[in-house]
C-alpha cells in the first residue's frame, strides 16, 4: 500500500497550490479519502474529506470557500486545490485512506509566507 503526496512548496499569501495523492496497493474506489494537516506543535487536523464515489465532500471551517477536494477513481488519485492561502495554512499535509483499514502518506510541506 502506498499513498504518495506531491505538490507542496512555498507560496506567498493569497497564492494557490494543488496537492495530489497517488494511491496504490488497495481498492481505491472503496475508500473514503481525506486530507489532514499538522502544524508544528499542534495536533493533526482534518482538512477535507471525500466519499468513495466522490458524491460527498466536506471541508473544515477554516478552509471552506478556499479549498476544494476531488478524486479520480480511474487514476487512483485525490487532489486538494488550495486557493487564497494564508500563513496559518502552513503545515505538513497528509493524505489518508479509510475503509476497513486506514492508510497514511508521508506528507508534503506547505509553507505560506512572504
């Protein structure tokens, strides 16, 4: 099983990034996919979740209206489009797959700073 995140980096406030998570080794279309983030010294928080068929999505209040989660079950990928980024969005972002088991990626760093 592998979840490999990509797309992180350094961006100025107000900028955009698109994170991607490539999954392999399990039946991707049967799993709820989520993005979490963890800032230094803080707990890992749920950012966004998408149902197994993409019909359900939910975003945490701090990112509503700015972030969008999507998935492509044909390509076994889940993405997080992040717009209007703020310094408080700085964190390591993790991809999670959950169904019978829970799997985590290694994380990708997002830094929002001028």
